[in-house]
């Protein structure tokens, strides 16, 4: 998100517009804001390769919070704005963040979190006043700082987090070359060409800006000199209205958003002009075939799909025509070297599912966690995986069928169940617990808990509600089970390992795929 060159070429063009309020921030203003914040970072001792974090809802200060790091050589971590104080504190500590940028809406949670994080020296309230030497208002502390770049301006980038089977998130850190911020990382150049990002484009961002996909898409739009329309929250009819209002050319969604728009009454769907759309990208969760069929019929062959982890191991993609001729695919490999391997690390025949491995397309490590980095790689270190299961057809298109790690994708959000299981087992009335994803027609999957009560505890709706409320005290709302079922005894192998697949399969019936 480097606006410097566009502040000179198109100073009065809006870099972004907030959908709900219409607030527009020009390239000149975005450039000035991000420069002031970069100077504040230097004033507080942050140097190249240091870390800070952002914990906010979508608002008009989000992009400058990212952009300041991208022009001062820093790693910035965008944190899920629905996390609890404890979850936030863990990420602040793990990322070694020295500064936290938050909002008035999130300040209570941020304040509680930094009380447990002595290394966070400064908390900046982006859209309001400060209250102490440690918690300061952005406008107050940057008012007198220069609007020109810092003297040692250099490229920075995000360090986002991906959860793991242990439930503890892991920071994904990539090498950061010592280059000017106008240069782009190779992965971003690849994506920009693939999706035909161009000068004059207008991008509609309907998703939370802390997600990796919106991060990349908005970043690329700003670097191309386009205009971003930022939705504070997704609403299906409002989305359609915005496409016509602003002449949207590019957008990226998750399948749940398609589903919700398709469920609008026909007269509502036909009310809005979508003819400006050139490319609509979707990812983050598999799209049900019927939903994708219907959206292509409605919007035309402008739907592009991709599959790739935040880690950047590899990347597959397909356009509408390719998907229609390879129904259900997530695309053909464009980045990295794909291998489908069995449990003995032997290649699977064409059409036979196995674990998805890539000879890494983009180098990464898990921040300060060599053991987790090693776990994600093959014994010889040449390949990496995030645990997905799938197969390739004769044309080398990839199809996903399962997740080896039982990761849940609900409405495009990755949820790893171990964290919830570890919490449930601490409840005094719970003897054992299993958490996994079950089908949900709107979200794709929802979180289900199956619990073995302690002897003498009577299962029922009241106990289920008690456990859901118990989880909600410690976990962000996406991770909390929507429902709880009970079993006299959970199936465990002689080794003590929970045979979770046996439980989960009961809820999926005879479906050939365990991914919706």
C-alpha cells in the first residue's frame, strides 16, 4: 500500500472511499498520513524488520496503518478484530510487536490485552483521543510530524497469522529485501498480472481488512493507482448497489457472499447494474458447485477462483471456462510444484486422493518457531503442506476432498478446533470433547462440539447452552460451537488418540467430499 508515486500523479483521486459514510481519502492525504505515522514509528525507535500490530474493524484509518509499515521497512500484523483480550495478548507477544494500533470501538479489549504485554510500549487510537502516555490518539501524536517520507524509507510487508492443529496461531514471515517501497514483492507482481489489475480500476472490498486476501487485493489496487470502496460490513443487497453506484471493475469474495446474494428475491437481484464488473475472484473456502453455476449464469464468465494458503506454498487458479469444463476444481498450478502423496510419501495415481504438498513457490517460515516450520515440511525439507487432501485429474487440475488437520472453514474464516477442545476439557463437567466442522448451507461449515459428560452429569439442552457460554468467555465468536451433542464415550484409539473422523463422518453422511 505505497501511495507515494500516485500522490504525485493523481493527488486528488480517491485512494479509497468508505461505503457507509462516503468518506473519501485522496492519494495526497493517504500519502501524508502514512508518512506521518512512519515518522512516529521512527520516533519511538522502530527500525527496519521490527514489528507492530493492527487491531481494528474496517475503518478509514486502516490503510494508513498498513501503509506506514510498508514504507518504513516494518512487519505489521493485522489481527482478527473479533478476538478476545487474551487471544490478542498472545499475538502481540508472539509477534514481538512494539506498537499496537487500535480503534475506539476496540479500545476496551486492546487496553486489557496490553496490560499483559509489557513490551508493547505504545497503543495508538487511530480514530479517537488518547488517555495516557501509553495510550495515545493518532491525530494528536502525528499532527506536527513531517508529511514527507522518512529518510531511510524502505519496503515493509505484513506478517499474518495462520492457526495450527495445536490451536496456537503461527506468524508467517517471508524474507524482506532491502529495497525502496515502490518495489513490490514478486508474489504481488504475479497476482497483479493474473487478475488484470490496471490503472483506473475500482475495487470493491466486502471483507474484513485483517484477512490475507483483502490485504493483498487492496494493496495491489493502491499500488496500481486504482480506487478501493471499503464495506464496513457485508450486506448482500448493499454490495450489489455499490457495484452500480461506483462502477466497480474488480472484486473478491468468499462463497458465502455469493450464496447470500443468490438468496435475494429475483426482483431485488434484477434491480442493480453489474455490467461494470470485469473480474470477480473467490477463494478462502470451496464454493459449492450449484452456487458457482448460478453465479456464473448471473454475472457471466468473469468468476475466477484460486487456492493457496497464507503461507504461499503454492497457488492454483482457474477462470470460469476452465471450471465449467473441470467442474469442482480449484484450478491448475501456477506457482509452486504440486505433489499428491500417500502416507508413505509416495505419489498417488491420477484421480486418487492424497495429501497436497508443494515444492514451495514462495519461501516462508513460522516466526520464531522452527519446530512448527519443520512440521510443515517434508523430511528432506524440499516440500511443505498445510494438511489438505485432494487429487488431480488427467489435465492436472486440482480437486480438494478433505483436510487432514480437521480445519473448519466457516464463512471463509479458518478455524482450528484444537483450541476449543482444549478449553472444553477444562470444564469440570466434561470428561472428553471433540470439535469439528459440520455442513451449514450458508456458511459452508459450522463448529460442532461432541462432549462426553463426567459421570453423573445429565446431558441435555441446558448443559449444551452452559458449554457454549463457557466457550464464549474465552474464544472469539467464530470459534465457539454453534451446537453441542453428547456421547457416553468418545472413540479413542488404543494409543489414546481421538478417532475424530468417525464422529465427524456421521454428520456428513455419504457425501464423497468432506469439504463444502
